[in-house]
C-alpha cells in the first residue's frame, strides 16, 4: 500500500517518456513531505505521511526516505534482507542518471548493508519507479506543469491548475528552479486528498551522496530473486 501511495503522490507525472528530456535544471537540495488522506470503505480515514531528501545535480538525482527513530526496528525483516531473499525498494535510496539518449539509469542504494543495486528497466514497476526522471528531479515534470492553466503567483512561482478524470490538481510551479514547490490533488468525491510540499535546503558544495559509496558492493536486482 505504501508503494502505491508513493507512486500516487507523483500521479501528475504520467506523461510521455520525452518529458524526461528537459534542459539541465539548477542544482537543488530539498526535503519533500508527502501526505495522503483517504476515506476507507470502512468509514475510517487513513493518513499516510513520509519525507524524502532530494538532491539534484545536472543529470543526476538522489531521493532518499527520511526514517524516523525506531522505523528500522523490524528484526525479522532485517534478517530476511541480510539473507538476500528480499529487496526493500521503499526505504532504499534511489540514484538516477539521465543519459544523453533520454534513458534513465536506476540504482537503489542500501546504506545499512552497503550495497548498490542496479535495476533493469523491466523491473522499474516492480520497485515502484514510474520511469520518469523529470518527475524525480522536479516533483512534477515541467513539460506537464506548463500545460496546466496558470493562475495566481507566489513570489517567483505560479499556481497551475488542472481538472480531469474525477480529480482536481494544483501545482505551485517555479520555472526559475524547475521545481514544483507544492502539489495539491483532490478526488472530486472527497475520498482522497494528497499534498506534496517541498522545503528548500542550503546546497552543500561538492558534497553529494553518490560520491560517498566507496566500498559498497555492486549488485543487480536479479541477485534478490529466488
């Protein structure tokens, strides 16, 4: 369920593969907060929230779940992971590189066990990656944001709206930063509300996560198959 909610948080990113081939965006460090509120068939309202660190440098993007204290205290899961019988794509960091041909190289990084796992394109859906570099780099692809109806401005950003297929969407898009600063999505019947909020962080010069992987084991996703 969490994987589905994570994918839904970037539901506005459902565009053609060409949308990922944008011009290089400015360097960026940010904390992204996701929240989904859903009325279940039982009448209970469920709220899911999580945060991720976002680092963007040229044609490379790193996203990593921020785990609260105690979130990793699942000893059965840890034992299964160490035995290489399970791959947890939700908590592993994602390291994306966009090639000159528009293809995305995807690696997941398990910090605890010091492993870098290469993900073949055929398994993108299995690990919850929608294939869009632009969505990972900008929260909402710029190509999609520009097709939405412009409304009020907030500083150097502008709200853009869209309504289709039983959903209403609002995106606070910054052309200067090539970034959606906020995304609000609401199902018309009121059963689901989603919010994505971006908090910019000071960039740490010359310090990027993918330069800190010395000594990590290189693996393929197939290594975790039975």
